[in-house]
């Protein structure tokens, strides 16, 4: 019996849409994956920061989740840009099938770059605004 085949396009889409919660990590490596659990801890970190500093700016309260989401975008790029042969060697060694990524993967990668870069720039801009002006610009 062959092992289940892990789809690179689906894993990349999971990282793009639900990377902040580690869905792609759990799809690829199971629910015991430490990287996926770190993503979940980032979401739980929001509650911890809210309880520890209720008067803090909402940006600081959401920062653990924002970092987890941005990491998910980076992981989507890494997964999607992995060559098919290397992908199969890592995630499908005994599936008996070969991966063949097509154009939907390219669309997901372009969307990941667009949304991820915008999110990163916005995050850095807001952080500098809060640190250097005390939030004078928003």
C-alpha cells in the first residue's frame, strides 16, 4: 500500500490562506509538528498579550498573530518554489506518484508575494510609527 500523496499546490494554498494557524504544517507533517504548534502558539499569544497589557495599542496585542501570518506567507513561497523532484523526495517518497505543478501554483505564488509584501511593509511602517512617534500618524 502506498503512502498518501501530498499536493504541493494545496499545501501552498493552505500556507497562503491559513498559514498563520499552521494548517500547511499540519497537512504536511501531522499534528505533532513543532512548527505548526508554534503557529498555534502565536494565535494564543494574542490572548496572553491582551490579558497582560489591556491598555496597549491593538497593534501590540495582535503582533504575535501578525508575525505568524507573515511567516505563513514566507513558508508559502518556500513550498511553492520547491522543485517538484525535491518536493516528492521530501513529502512523497513512497506515494508512487510524481508531482506536476501547473499554473494555479503560479497564481497562488503571485498572490502570496502581493499580499505578503504589503503586509510586511504595513507591519514595519506601523511599528516604526508607534516606536518613534508614539502613534502620531494613526
